[in-house]
């Protein structure tokens, strides 16, 4: 992410004060939230295109309905 690289460079160059750091981090957070929204909205839209059987297969492949232990490991690698 370019914003993260710019933050790293500014931090290394000691070119940030507390206000600039906060502003930069809030901007990065907003970018991450937008990206996550697009990603998860695509999952919602995808379900509208699938039959019930296909949704069931999709859920099984994604690991939905597994125990908390298995789902936690799956979530770390998928999202």
C-alpha cells in the first residue's frame, strides 16, 4: 500500500508530528475500510448470482459452519 510506504518514509525522515501522524493513520484506516467494504460487498453480490446449492458449496469451501477453532484459522488466511 503506497500510503503505508509514505508513512514509513515520513517516519524515518522524522517528518511527522503528532497531528500529521494521526491524520496519516486515519487516512490509511479509511483506505483499508473502503477496500474491505468492496471485498465484502463482492461476497454479498456473489450470493445473489448463485443457486441455493451453489451457496451451500461456497459456504463449505469457505469454511462457514465449522467450529470456532477451525474458523479462526481459516479467517486469518482468507480476510
